[in-house]
C-alpha cells in the first residue's frame, strides 16, 4: 500500500526536535518558525510535557467517556481559570474541524435553525459543516455544498444585518485573526456589531480560536482583544503541543443533555495529560506575556526591512506582507537558511507561527536570514 498522495512535500525528514530546533535525518538543524501549522505552542519535546505524557502512559493512556476521568475535570478547571472563561463548560474532542463541527451542531440544536454565516477567507476545517463554512470552493465536495452557508466579507455591516435579519441563521463563525487566509482580522467595531446583532437575533456566535487561541495572540484568546463575548469558543492546535486534542467551550446558557454530543477518543487520559502539560508551561513560563512582548520586538525588527509592506496579526501569530509572492522566499528560507515558515491563501503573506517560548535572539536570527535572502 502507498500513501494517498494529497500533500506536496518538502524534501526534509525531521527525526528529532527540541525547543525551536528541528533536526533532520542528515543531522541538519532547522529553526522552526511555523510549528507545523501553529501546533507547537510550548516548544518541541518540552521536558515537562514529555515527563507528564510518559507518567500518564505508565498509568493509563485511554479509557472511553463511559467512566469517571478526573484529568478531564482538572483540564477544564485549569483552562477556565487561565483563560478567564469560567462561565463556559468544556467538551473535548480531537481536532479543530471536529471542534467546529460540534460547535455548529450545537448552534443548530440550540436555535432549531440551520443556516450559518461565515466570512471571506475563513478556514474552519475539512469536515461536513466546518468545510462548508470555509471559503474555499476547491475543498468543498457536492456533499458539503448542501449545507446552508452564507459567506460575507468583513466590515460589510449592511450585508450582515440583511442576512441575520432573515431569521433562519443558527450560528455565525469567525476567526478573530484569520490563519490560513492570511492574518486578516475584523475591526473592533465590526466584531462588536456582529456580537450584538447575534444577541439581538438569538444567533450563536462561535469564535474559532483553533489557530489564534491558546496565548498565540498575546492574550489567552484572540477575541479578548475585541471586547466581545462569544457563545461558543473552539480550540485545538496549540492545546496539545502536537498531541491531537481539541475542545469546545460552551457558554453555560447552552444546556447539555446526555447524548447531545459524543466521541470515542476525545478527552482520553493521554490527551488530557498533554493539554494540562501545555497549560502548566504556559502559566509557569509566562508564555502569553512573552508572546505579547515579542510582538513589539518583531514589529521593530520588521520595520528595518524595506521590502516588508506590512506586519499582520498579533502576538506570535504573524504575517509579513510583501508586494511579491512568497513561495520562492519560503523555499530559500528552508533550503539556504534552514528556517521553516508558512504560506497563506494570500500568496503575498509569509506566515510566522513559532512556539510561544522563543526569544529575541531567535527573532534576530530569523531577521538576519530574511535580510540575506531578500538582497
Ligand atoms: C482557524 C482554524 N480552524 C479550524 C482548523 C481545522 O483544524 P484541524 O486541521 O485540526 O481539523 C484550522 C486548521 O488549520 C484552522 O486554522
């Protein structure tokens, strides 16, 4: 059997990783400024993370959601406290798409309606409703296109009012900072208007924090920069630092009932140990603060590079916008400078998503390398 060939691959074979450094099978070291699509939040193979997972595996790695699992409860309590989201309950799952799928389903259960409003250039995953809410025709099969989704541009408040006013909308989903799309974000005013119109029309507001959450923006959640309060928050990526885990934070106004949601693997013991290890390191090492501080330094450094048109994003969820397409630059960074970066749907944006415990010195190295490749 061969692999189903859906990924265009770089010719790099990582075999080990520590902190921000990834080492390949030839012993070449790479600086990881991408974290495998924003997944590595506390650095590769963080010792606390490794020990916690090993300890957990020595005890019990998995049992289903039919039994008591105190580690889930501990994870929920710690997440509520660190994120200041004590008014929410947690449903655990395995990925970002699954988190959004469950969030959209809950919006529909709660309201009895079925149309979703999503936004241009948004990305919410590849499952049924999540992919339908994703602004990319190419990854929507005819099956997905049966879903009722209206995609609107950010800032067109009139269009938003018209659509939500039709009375058939169950949920509005958006990323507070778009990841795959290229680091665009709504204005504070627009986001606040959306939030109040959702309240007025009893529509569920879903903040997709799968990529921009978990400290990456310099606050625990990116929506917290905008002074709004979503009904549902979805998380994944940085939550497990590489261990597959996702979650849905559901406001207490949305009631649970047995069987409403469910999963075999979600919330298993090993996944919860990974989730707790991440939260413990975020707290102990003040990584959210580090993310906010390094953003300021990143902007200073970027200002010294004339080819950079604009810095996009916040915290360590960053994009550098150029007036040329960045595909070649990314290749040069990886093959000549041994640095991983990311692209976006907006081909002019280089995406930078390092672990939240990188240093100024790491950023200095990145900018030196960038300068070398831009001359
Ligand atoms: C904002 C956002 N939502 C959802 C997803 C889907 O997550 P997953 O790939 O874990 O299903 C992604 C993945 O890139 C994402 O960036």
